[in-house]
């Protein structure tokens, strides 16, 4: 989670929502790191999770990320959760819950959908406060007069 938090800080420094993600192989290798960049890349799909999946796929030479886990500072949204299923990621560890758009446990349970042919294990609340604080501060600053 430390690496994901470092990525979130990079996002915040560039004016993006502070979310960071890393993909780790079961053998311990860090395959990819990324942070939110939809503004910089002019791409609505440039969430930290999607960018990390893309980079991990390139690192492995395969879009199937079996034996890999994604670690992310914020609970994935529906788009990212579906991408994780399609990438065949083994598991997801997330920090802060997202009561507005979280699709792992908070607003939806995408990983439990019966029509998906792959199951992703998940664990939330890891370093939850350390992950939530930058998000709270970012949005408080945006709303300040």
C-alpha cells in the first residue's frame, strides 16, 4: 500500500484525484504502478487501476494477469472492477471505501456477479485512514470558497 500511496501523492501534485495503484505478482515482483490521470491524458478510463493493469499486461506480455493482485488506495468503481475481472486478476486490496461509487462492497458487488466467469478475492480497509485523508483533503480544497 505504501507504493500505491506514493502514486496517489503524484496524482494529487498534478491536480488529479489522489488515487494510486500497483500490481504485484504472486512471486513478489512489483509489475506496475500508476495513478489517476484522466485530466492529463484526456481519457475518462485513465483511472489508476486501469493504467496499472495496462502496464502490468505489457510487463508480462499477456493481458491475463493470473497470479497477480492489485493494491489500490480507493475502492474500485464499476469500470475498474469489471476490468479487474476481465484481466483475470487474482485479488484486490483496497484502502478507503468509496460510499459514492465503490463497486466492490459499498454501492455494488461487481465481483459477485453470476455472469462473470472469474472470481476476484478482495480485502478492503487496508491503511484506510492513510488512504482516505488525501481524498478528503483534496475535495475539501476543491470546495473551499
